[in-house]
């Protein structure tokens, strides 16, 4: 029984991490894209959307990198303690 609970906890933790990765990637892209779309409509231009989309993508990749580094460092600390 104890092993099954540990397995279930591991699965839920993995799902939470995957969800965090998705949110950390998509939110900056959507926010920057909507800001670019808003600016393009207000200013009558056609480049803000594309520019801010890539800025959002870079911000998302940065967020993913930081999150992955924190998770990896946490796993290293756990291994050293046992």
C-alpha cells in the first residue's frame, strides 16, 4: 500500500510540473501577443504583434529554463541528503 501512495504522489507531482511548464510558456506569449495586437490596431502598424510574440516566446523560454534549473537543483539536493 505504501508504495502505491508514493507512486500516486509522484504522478501528481509530475502532472503539476508539466502544468507549470505549460503555464510558464503560454502566458507570456499570449500577453505579449495581445499587447502587440492592441498596439497594431491603435497605431495602424503591422510589426508590433510579431515583435512582441517573439519577446513573449523568449520570456517563456526563460521562465522554463529557470523552473527546470530549480527542479534539477532540488533533485540534486535530495540525492545528496540520502
